[in-house]
C-alpha cells in the first residue's frame, strides 16, 4: 500500500503547480474573470503547450494516457490557483464523452483539437427542470430525413459561452425521465437556431443556458448509439466527479492554509486569536474535514477509469457527498474564523469559499448523492 | 498510488482467516457479535489461544515473546478480528504497561512481569485518573513517600476499567510536591492484593460494572516496583499514551457494528416495509456508511505512512475524534432501529443461553445499553476535546 504519487505523477503535478504559481496571482485571476472570454486564453494555451490538456487522452493523440489519478493531480493544482479555465468541461467531460461514444471519424475530427486545447468543448446535460438528474431530459431530437432537429433548453453550461462545439443530450424516444431514449449530439457553436444566454458565475467563471430552436444537425452529429446515451453520460459524469474532488481538495487546502495563517497573525485582546480554544477546535475540525475529503478523492480517482459497476457508483456518490459537505463546512467556518475580512471581495479567502460552495452545485450536491447512495445500499 | 495488499500481505490475511476459522470459539464470537457481556473466563480462554499461536503481543520485540507484525499486518489483524467477532484485547497489560516496562524497566522487572502477561497469569489495570485529575492528569494527588526500601502510597484512583478482575495495577503517583506538577510524578507497579487497597465498583449509566474506584491507604510498595527513575513518570506516561492512541479510532469495530445495524434494519419493519428501505432511515445509514468509508481510507493512509517509516501525529488524533463519532452514530442508529422496544431493559435476554421468547428482535436487548455505554468513546483515551488541543498545538505552534 502506498498513497503517494509515483515519480511521473508527482512531476506532472509539480509542472501544473509551477505554471499556476507563475501565471495565476489573485490579481491576475480577477482580470481574467472580468475579461470578455472569462478566463485566460494565454494560460489555456500554455496548458496545451505543456501537454496538460492532453493528460487523459491516448498517446496517439499526443496525450499522456493518464487515468483518474493524473487528471486529479492537474485538477488539484488548478483548484489551488482557483483557475477558471474550462478544463473540467472541455477536457474531462467533452473529451471524455467523445472518446467513449464517438466513432473514428468523430474522434478524428474533434479529439486532436480538444487534447491540444485549440478546440474548446462544453457539455449541455442539465435542463431547467432536471435538478441534478441527468436522465431528466425533455429536449427532443426528431428525425427528419437524414437529419435530427433539436428543440429544448440546456441549463448552466459552464464554458458554453466560448465553446467551439457543444455536446448536448436530447431525447430521441421515451418519457422525460427514462434512461432509455437519451441520445448525445455534437452541435457546432455556430449552428443555426442555437442561442446562448451568457452570464458570469458567482465563483468567477462564465457560462450560459443554451436554447435550441429547430437546430438541424446531420446523422454524423449523433454521438454513440441512438437512445443509448444515459450510460455514457453517467460514466463520464463519474469521471468528472473524481476530477472535481481533486479540484475541491486543492481549494480546501488553500482555504485551510489561509485560515491557519490568519489565526496566527490576527491579534485581538492582545493575543493572536489562534490562542482561543474555540477557534483552535474549529480549525482542527476544518482540517479533519479536509483529510476526509482527501481520502475520498483518492478513492474516487482509483475507480474513475474502472469499468462501470455498483461499487464504482457507490464510491463516486460517497465521494461527492463527502466533498460537498466538507467544502461547505470549510467555506462557512473559514469565513467565520476570518471575521469581517472573510466577507470582502478584495481578500482571496472569500473566493475560495465561494468556489467550494459552487462545487457542491456541480454534478449533484451532497443530498442528491446521499439519496443515490441510499438507493444503492438497498440494492446491495 | 497503490491501494492493494501485496501477495505476502494477502497470504498473511489467509493465515489469519484460517486461524480464526479454526480456533476462535463460536460461543465467544457470538457474544462479541451480539454485543453480549464477556466474562473474565471468556477473555482468559481466548488470550490463551492467542498466546499459544504467538499472536498475543504484537507490540513487543521478539526476544520477549512478541511477534513482529508490520503496520499493515496489524491492520489486517484488526480488520479480520473485528469481522470475525474476536474479543477486544484487554490492553492494560499487553499494550500499555508492557511497552513501558520493555522501554524503561529493569531487567528483573522484564523477567518477572512480561512472561506473566503473556501467560495470562497477571491481569493488569490502569491507575491514572483521579477524582480531581481527568483530562488534567498531571494534577494527580495520590502520594507515594519513600520509607527505606518501600514507598507508602495514599490516595484514590478512579475509572479503573475491569479493576475487579485485576491482580496488578500500574499507577502514576506523586513523589515530589516541590516541583512543577509534571516533574514530580513516578510510575509504580502495585500488587492489588497488598493490604490497604480497596476496590469499589462504579455502576455506569447502562447498569454495567465495568469501572471501579481504587483506594490506597498506607499501602506498602517495594521500591523495586518503581519503573525507571523517580519523578520521571510523566515521560513514561506520555510514551504509553502514544500506544493507547493507535487503534482508538476503532474502524474495524465500526465496520462490524454497521454490518450488524444493516442486518437489524433489514429485519425491522416500518410502514410494512423493511426499515432499511425507509427513505429517512436508509439515508441515515448511508451517511454513516459514507463517513466510515472516508475514515477507513484515512486510517489506511496512516497505516501506509507508518509502514513507510513515518510517525503519525495530528492525523491519528483527528482520526480518533472522527472514528469515535462514527461509532457513536452507528450505535445511535441501532438504538433507533428498534423503535419503542429500546425502552424495555430485559436483562435476561443479554444472556446468550437465554431460550425464552424474545420481547422483540433477538438482538434488541443490548442496543440501548450499548448506545449509552459507548458515550465513553469520545471521553476516554484523551477526550475528543483534548485530541483537538493536541492537534492545535502541533499546527498553530502558539
């Protein structure tokens, strides 16, 4: 048993860490966030040049052939820097869906560009009514001649505002919450009838809702088998959960470090506030939450690329439940420990706190995954 | 990153399983799994079997009859023995006083006491806490005054677990009142049969006799029973506590208790359906199972780090807190699972040989009592608040 990264994995993580340290000061991040693009095109390009956007892809695509552990190493460092580039959406989810379900032609058309960072993908899997259930799909794809006509709305597509290609789920048969009958489509950003309502997110990134009004795509846009998208989506969402756990651990590490430092420096009543037992114990509770989250992130990474099974489902649901709760605890208690300064825009802690809460709103919150786990509990 | 056992470790696990399949008495395992009381005889019978196998003293050097297990092997033993329903080792002799004697004792003390611990001839208990010295242990007042080749001991110890069975007690006593509290403490080995010692039971809230008060009135203890140097006992006590803290998280015990809970919740009905299918209850079970999954990995990370030569520090204190909270949460759910039948306290059903009708579920009787009994988990071994103080000191350095 050895829970350390191997030499290659450590080198990978160090590479990302160096890049983030060099390019992602807190001030620069605010600039990136407020820009038209919503992140740093230059940083994204550097991720590509260093091969970091290619980490999960096979070697023939210039990739690293990396598994959940490698992806998590990258995500942890991006989390530490609070990076807002669409790594999760484009590389992990977009690239992942095409890798798993795509035919040779689709892979050839899209994956090289995604792996190098030159093409950006985003995924539209949620809908306004779906909450976190990715099988709740009301967007419809009707066959018309050799084409599909898509109508519906996809919700909170992070990175969708600037994506070159969108992978969207749409129903080709069945009722609105059936697993059967969900299909995946590759929709170019400039498709006629595709509208985007773009917005900033509260944690500093950008996203959009997608409106599909008679968007017509050819049969070559169908990704995977018609009606069989649910399993692919579930599998890739699982990989993304493991990646997100890695990001969460990075964010939590910095949030804990910042709080610990503040407890040592801030003086009230003539002493550092870290002398007060109530704050000491809160700090220990935060670090204990971080350790639990770290353990579950490791476990999630270990199953992320394994074949689908109830065991994999259970672990990923458990992991997302734990990081959702740990993240909220560290966020709230960290703000409280900082007092007023923790409430300000100009101090970096608040931005870490916001990201932690929003991670719980991506790919299912702790309640959603608790329910999912409980269902699997009965099945076992 | 490798979370698997090696081939050797797997072979060791097979060996443990084969041993337990063959040697663990079914009646003892049934008591442990059903949370029934174990008698002194049960403990001694099992200890003898373990000793014969050479697996009793896992913290001792081989020259004293110990077995050299790696941290991973100890972990495997812990997991398997909890799963099989092996009685918890009474730690006071083998895991607490013995490491202190081995590290700080004289050759005579080693020759005299270690074999008797191995054979089960001596049953040790711990004389640390006093009515006025709990978490603040260094404020202890039991006095030992040197007179010729003896110490005369006066005072009172409390919370002495299973002291009613013990014939030996190791005590922290005050030998110097002129210096700082920590610097005037000595570590004494005392024969419980010495005149002047009285043991009185403390009945705990669950009706059990598990802990005691021990009174010392002009008790004459030979000076050769001093371990190490006079006034240096605090150092030895701290050394002992590092042994006590390992394993206090009780991950294996929680896994066994959770399995028990799930079986119980599959038998109990609510709204005509098994309780485990009830939305609220199944989510409560799910939450504690998830938390245990995380704690189990945290535990493995500590095991792997110790295996690699690291020293567990803040992590094991944090895990003690987390692990005890989880076990208490499982006990809480087991009590809830029997609904109104948590209220009757049917003592005869605690007996495994009971052959009458069960008031409700066959395993219901001990559940409420066990819930109350295990409130101790977050108090003993350094209360959870003390654990947090320890971690604070390490990380804040203030």
